[in-house]
C-alpha cells in the first residue's frame, strides 16, 4: 500500500467537484465571470461569512496571495509577515512582482506565528524616512507553515497592532478550512470579526482541482482588483470552470467534511507518533500538518516501505507529514505500524 | 432554439476532456508539473510539431501570451504587433506588466495582418537611440482578430523581416487549430518551419476548459520561463488538471476534429450570408470568425430571435460572428433562415 | 562664427546660476533636502505661483515628468497625451517604468496640441472594461513639441474635459518660461488656475545646468512622491546643488529674462525666414522653437557654414530651429544672411 | 567653532570641481554625453584602472548602485549582500524597482563584511527551484557601512565564491577612494583584478557635488545600461555638468588627496578617542568612518558644544563619526579636547 504524507496538493479532487465542473461545462455561458455560477458563488460566500464582500476567483494560491498584497501595498511599502511564511519562501518573488517591488519583511515568532512584540516594533520602524520601505500591510498564514493555528486571541493581537498602525491585514488561508475546523469557530469570527481585510480562501488543498477565492471584506481595497487580476493573466474566460468547483466545495459543507477528515487523520497520526520512542513532535499539530524529528534511519525505512513525505530540507531527521481529505485511516495505521516496527527492530 | 455566435469561449468543453480530468483526479500525483501526464503532454506536442521543444502549461491565453513576450523582450524594448491585435487591445496592460514596461507598437495592415513594408520600416526605427524603445520582438495572431489567416508565404514575409533584424517572433495561436485546418498544412510548417520562436498554443476556445500551452521552439528563450511562470502565479500545484485537458485535446485528433467542425459551420454560415441581399461580408472568413455588415434592423431582429453575437462596437451595422466546436448545423441554418426572413419582410 | 540652433540644451548655464552653486558649496549643510536653500526655493515657488504647493527637486526633465506620471496613474491606467509628445517619443519607456507599466495613449491634434474632441472620446473609452487600460491622467506640453503654445482657453478646454472625467492633469513645462513669456500671463494663470495638478517646472533648457522642479498644486497627489523620488534614485544628497541653481533661476527674474531673450531671438529668426523665398514655416513659432521646410540644398549649405540644427528626421527638407537664452543676435542675423545668400545664388 | 562629523555628504565640493563645472558651462556642447569632456572622463578612468571599460555617469550613488544591480540581475533573481549594506537599508526599495522586483538577501558577517562561508551556502541555496528566488549577483561595499575595509584577500574570498557559482560581483564604492588609500593598492588591484564586474565609483562624498560613475569592467554587462539609464531618468542633457566634476576629481590626484585628508583626520580622531577613558571603539576605523560607544552623557555634552554627528539609532551610547576631505585638524582636536574635558569632569 502506497500512502503519501508529502502534501495536501498531491490528492485529486472530490467527486462532487468534478460533477459540478462537468455540469457547468454543458451549454453556453457568458465568459469572464458574467455567468450564473460565479454570481452564485459570491452569494454563497457572503452567506458563509455573514457579510457583504467581494470575490475574485483565481486558479492558484500564489495568485490569490500576491494579487491581495498588490491591492494593499504601494511599491515603496513593505509587507510584514512571518519569516517562515509561504509568501516569503515559496513563491519565488511573485509578491515583489505584483506589488511593483515592495519588500517582504520576515518576523520571527514561535510556531511560525508572528511575534506581536516584534511586529509592533516594526510597524513604527523608520516611519516617514524616505530611505526606508514603509510598513504597509501585514500578512499571516492560518494554518501556519508548521501546522499550528492562531487562536482568535492571537489573531486579534496581530490585527490590533496592525489597525493601530493603519495597516490592512491579509490572511493566507491556503488551509483555511483546516484551521476553522481546528478552532471550531465561525468563518466570520476567524476573519473580518478578527480584523482581516482580505482573505486568500484556499480550496485546492482541500478538495478542488484549482480554485481559490480572493475574499475582500474591506471593500475599499477591492477597487482595482478586477484590473489587477486581468493584468496578471488570471481572469479565466470560462470562469465557470473555477466557480463550479467552488460552488461544489461550498455545497453540503464539503469544505468542512474534507477538513475534518484531514484533521482527524492528523490527530490519529500524531497520537500514534507520540507512542513511538525516539520520535519527537516539534510543533504539536492543530490541523493537518506536523513537523517531527525521526530517529536515525527511520526516514529511509519508511520511504522504502513506499510511504512518501518531505525530509532532508530542515534539521537532522526533521520531516513534515501532511494529511488530506483523502488520507485513508488504514494508511495512517500502516505508517504508525511500520514506524513502530522500525524502532523495535533497532 | 437559442444559439450563440458571440464567441468560441462561451462553449463548455468536449466530453473526453472532462473524462480525462476526472481520470487524472484519481489517486495522488506529484505537484507542480512533476506528474506523468505533464511529461506525456510534452512528448505529444513534440511529436505533433516534429521537433524538440519546451512546454509550459498555463490556464489562460493572456498568461500564455504575456509570459512569452516577457521572455522575448527587455524592459526597454518594444513588441511590434498589429494595431488590432488582442495583446494590444484586449489584455489591459498585461504585456507591459510581464515585460517590465516594454511598449507595444501597433502596425496597420489589411485584414488584421501586419503589413510587411511597415514592419520593415519599424524594425530599423531609431535603433541604438537611447531616447527610444528598441524593437525587440514581433507578435502576430493566427487566426487574426478579424478571422483571416496568414498564408505560409505571408508568415514567412513577416518572420524573414524579423529574423533579418534579429527579432524573435511570437505567434498568438488562440485559434491555432482553426488556422491550421484552414491552411491544411502541418503544425511544423505553420510554426518553427515558418520562423516562429514561441507559440501560444490555444486550446480553451476549441474544446478544453482552461488549458493553454506555451510552446517554445527556440529553446534559448525558455531559460527563465519556468521562473516567470511561478512569479506570475501561473504554476498550478495540481498541474495534471491542465495537462490532462491538453492530453485529451491532443488525443485522437480531437483538436483537429473540433476545429474542422467550427470552420465548416463558419463556411456554412458564410455561404448562407452571401445569399442574403444587403449583407456585406467585410473580411472573408477563413477559419471560424467573420465580420460582416448587416442592414438596418437585422441585428435587433436576430437578437429578438434569441441569437446572440457582438455588435455595436465597430462601425454602423458591423457584427462579429464566431462558430465553435459545439455550434450545431441547425443553429446555423436557423440563423440564415431568420436573417433571410427579415430581409424578405423589409 | 559657429552658431547652433540644435537645441536649448546645448548652452551652458547663466553666470548667476554658477555663482549660486559655488556659494552653496561653501560650508556644510544637511543632506537630502534638509538644507536652507531648498526650503527657500519652496517659498520662492510658492510666491511665484501664488499658492501653497509641494516641491520636489530633481536633476532631469525626464525624472520630473515620469515621477509626476507615476504619482497620478495606477499600473492598469493610461496617460492621454499628444501623439508627438516628448513623454511618448523621447524618453524611451521611462513613463512605463515609473508607472509600473501604464500605457501612453497618443492623441492627434493640430500644432502638437491635443484635440479636445478626440480627448473627450478617449476619456470615456471602455471605462470599467477590465480588458482595457483605464484612462487615468492627461499630460500636455507647454511649449509643445513643435513650438506652439496653448492659449489659456485651449488649456481650459483640455483640463475641463479631464476634470469632468475625474482625471488629473500634468503639464510638461520643459519650456515653461518660454510659454509664459509668450502668453504674457501669470504662472498661476497658466497652471493651477487653468486646472493643472502637477507641473514639471523646467529650468535646465533656460539657464540652469541640471535643475528641474516637480511642482504639485493638487497636494493630494504628493503623498508618495518623496518615496518615489528616492526609489528612482533621484534624491540628491547634496541637494543644495540643485536648489541653489533653482534659487538663482528664480532670483531677479532670471527665468523671465532668459526666456525673453530666447523668444525674441526666435521672433527675429522667424521674421527673417519669412522674407526668404522658398522657405516655408510649418508651424508659426510662439516661443523659442520653429519647424520649417527649407528648399533643396539649403540645409547642406548652412551646415557647411557652421550652423548646426536638426534635420533629416522629419519630412523632406524639414528642419527644427531652437533658440536659447544664449543665442546671440549676430548669430541669428548671420544665419538669415547666409540663408538668403543661398537662395539668391540658386 | 562648529564642526560636523555627521557624514561626508554634508561638505560642499572642492574648488577645482567648481572651476571645472564653470568652465564646462561656457559655450555650447552636444547634449546627452556626446560632448568632449565626457569622452575625456572615460579615457581618464580607463587609464586610472589600467583597462578597457565602459562608463555611465549619473548624479546619485543610489542611481549608480541600482542601475548596476539591474544590469546584473533578472527579475526572478536575488542579490546577495551584507545585512547592514546601504542597498538593503538606505535606498528604500530602489533595488527592487530597478531590478523589476528581484530580492536582496542580507548575509551577516563581522565588521559589516560578508561572511564567505555563509555566502557560499547561499550561492547554492535552492538552485533551480522555481519556488525560490535564484542567486544572481553579489554586491559588497568598500568601505563598508561601519568603516572597515576589505583586504585584497578578503575581496578575493568573496569574488572567488561568486565566480565559482557564476555570479557577477558589484562593488558599492561610495567611499572608493578612502578604501583605496587605506589599502595602498592600485585601483585595478581593488577592482577587476580582484574579480569585480561593475563598480559604483563614488565621488560625491569625496569632493564633487553630484557625480558618480558606473564603471563596467565586464563589458558583457554594459549592453543595456545606456537604455536603463535613460529609462530611469538619469541621462543628463547637459552631461558635461557631471563629467566636468569627474574630470576635476580625476585631475592632479584630487580624489587621492581628498581621501588622504579624510582618512588622516579619522586616524587622528581615533587616536585621540583611544586615549579617553570610557570611550569604546566598536570597529577600528580603516578609512574615514568609525563607530564607537560613548559613556553616558558624552553625546549630549558634545552636541551642546556644537559638534554634530549621528547617534541614537543603534545601541545605547553608540555613535558614528565621519570625516571628510574638508574636516579641519583643529576641529578634530577641539572634539577630542571637549570629549576629554567631559570625562575628566565626571
């Protein structure tokens, strides 16, 4: 049995997502988002988030993130984010491209969460000094890069500092549903009620093929996003391809069910790992991702057993394990079983 | 019966395209193009074009065009193109964005084809003068914006001038298959054998949902395209979504069959229109699009009959009619019938 | 005697400008514009223009123009200007660079003045259509590229249209003083009272070495100019070098005296040319520049006589003659004399 | 007596520089660098550096730096530099602007010199990974930001690593002459013989008003610099203003004499400081700048005595003292005297 914990972007898509795409492909529809499904999606997101909002569908998470940052930051500004964040480390220099050359300022903090004290200091750093980039926006990731989740209080601590300094806040929600399920709060509570201005509402990692929504709560920021999306080449002619995926994702709580599956598999995995001598859990998983340290040889052993996951990029023995909406319970059990067997043998 | 001649991007996708997407969505696959289907697509395109080439899959035609231009043009350069071209008129300033601010220079020419004499003059305009943008690339559209098709000789006339001036040539092939079917030549003959360096190989308008390939024949230009695609937010994590569409499109000559259907429906439509007194065909259609001038009142009449198409943007009475792989023969006949009825009545 | 009519940027600088630079170079002063001379210049310009305003000193006219455009135009916008304007034809793609890739839209019009009717049509072109650049600013040149000068009524016709469409207006005043002297109005009347939001106040062509001021009347636009100037590399550390030049230029009406000298030499030149058979004045000069058509052989003859001026770039026989604050009366007379002699001889 | 140690950009210019500017301003000259003085400057620099080279005159150090970086770095690249470097901390985001959004990667290292081991690791970081900016150039400052000077061996250590990785090297020589005098080597030894590809040859801080030269040793990099300079608005029409300054600076070893004066005044200052109890020299000065830590109250005391210098930006009591070609010996002595008096009093 071949099981992957490499990433939640290796799985395909949920059945209903495909059905919806196929249905949407029948007949003709106006291009560029002037179709009925796209309108429906905006309504559904508005209902989900319990507020008026603007939606811009795109097909990649990078596009969602960097279009958002472009709308929030002048070219002479800077975006304050965690030093391990995806926008800083995994999107080449897409943020610089879309902001016209603004700078990302990495801030440290435990568990890949921005340290509020350090953030506060930076929001007042060299303000008005033309020789220095000016703090212009804050971006945080929920779930974070190491699998932790900001509590509502922690979110508030960040956004309060941002608001006081007059900076808009972007949330990279590539794993939004996983975080929401972990916190057990409403989408509204984790976003605009917590001070978020723009959300990259990720769906691709949690059941769609390629569909992400830029959700704008602070509509003063959405003025030019339509033009920016077109300029970036991200306005799909057959927009219903994207919108139908999102519609299926929002229908019958698919997003929630998928995230619950991924998170519960991670919980099972983590519980199992905790029972294995020599395995250290680096950051306790709150959603569907965990970083841990394996004893010498275990990574090779598990790889030989056809389990796939990422290692070798971080410290000695450190690996990253990710579960998805498709991770099977038997796969997790087999993984734990195999890991245990290795330890007992050595 | 509701029939649209508005655009070839209003139709959905061919059945086999969907089946392929659904199949691709089963199981896990490595992300970002490191999957098997993506590798297969490169091989298929290589076979189709009878040469070694590089392929970069993206999801919109604008992305294909502007990433190509970005790879060909320094920021202080200019792109010579037809004054009615899509890149100049219909992509906001995406070309400027992706080239770092290069300039598009529109050149006139009959039937939306670049006039070679004017092109030649411009390739030598202010060369070496730092006060002026320097000609850096040529971009032409095949099929053109008005539905005409460059003959192989006409292509050569353009590319010879470009080559002599040391400029690479881009082909916007949003309707590549329709042009190819019209000319009855091989893909190789219409591209690299005719001097094309990079092709935007369109598929979305002819049967896929959202899948375009940047096909690089002059591989010295492909060096940085991988980085540019990521920076533009156009690298799909679940790349097989795109690649599977393209694979289906290339399988069993789907691309050709779809284009033949579209073109033959246009021929039928055009033949019909030619028999109607008062209807003037502005540019004879060679592929799947025609511009013609309707007598007063005919546009309104047909619109009331539930036919949709674009008008009112160009001269008095001028309309654009486009057929697609899904245009039904009965739809064309009904349109001609209705048009005739209008003329006879008045 | 060697005399040039090639350009007003071939002359050096007025004596008092140099004296002021030398004086400013004594002793120490705070860098980056925090010196006394720079503060004085702002006060002097405020007095000259009879209003509160912001000043950003730079050392080239291109910098003044493109920083201004950058402050007025979003990256997805367009700048409406005359098709013969300097920003469109003589600054490489500096405007695209500083606006993040906005587009310049050239508008025709008699005597290099924007045609108000064509301007009006373009301000409403494809508004709200994401596929098209959005009109975002208007830029006009006073003196124009062919040496004509907008009357106050003509200026108003342009700015009224811009204001109605909500577009700010930039004036490229590379030859501002020459235009002002030609019209005989106040600086205020020719700028903010006529609807100008930002002025490139040129001084280099009229007596300084390298000193231009961006004068912002509409202070809502100056918010980020300080950052943009630094980002462009245009913030001088020893700013007093620039400011002292400008101070001398504004002292004792040097700017006016220099412009009067240049304009009166042009009037003399033009009057002389008018008396020569076979010489055609293409656009009557109102300031210090004229385009005219010489009979066959005259250009060569005058060039041999050591007169320098530009020709060979425009139509058959068309030449451009420019006078400056340093053009000597004897030089003009010698030119006319030599031209006459040529005609009489042939 | 009022003496400043704030910066070497607070002094004016050397007499001969002004004389040269004034001389250059007489008569007419072709614009945009097509004058005789500009040609002479290239010859003089070629002689000084004992090699064929290209020269691009600009008026600010930021322009020299960022135009150089733009010529060396693709938009998806990164520039490796010291974490305290001027390009990273004091030029807003001008480097991002001129490189089209490349990223600066700060590297730590003693005395503001890049640590070769850390540099080496970064030159191989994520090579070929499209998700990551690609190392594309190295930039180092000679003199560094804290007043230290790379030895020739230290320079070689950096450039060898860069060359091995295929990266060009830029030297920010805002205080080039001061470093050269400190090392006592030839200009060639400190630049191209040590592996430097492009040099920002600073003159403004050492005796000119506003004149810097981009000196290109690796001429394969100079291809597009002429266009980039124009696009940045840095091509002066009356170029001789810049060139004449540089000519005077290079004549009769003015550059060397000025640097010797600045450096010897710093030596005197440092020797004096070393005798004062409680004063700590943080980095021993090798050129004309020193960072030291003053005992409590000394900064205030000296400020009251009309000495100016920067403090309060770094650690508790840390100040920066800079000497220039104009720093008088009596000023240094007075400063030491006053500092001593303060210590004795307390």
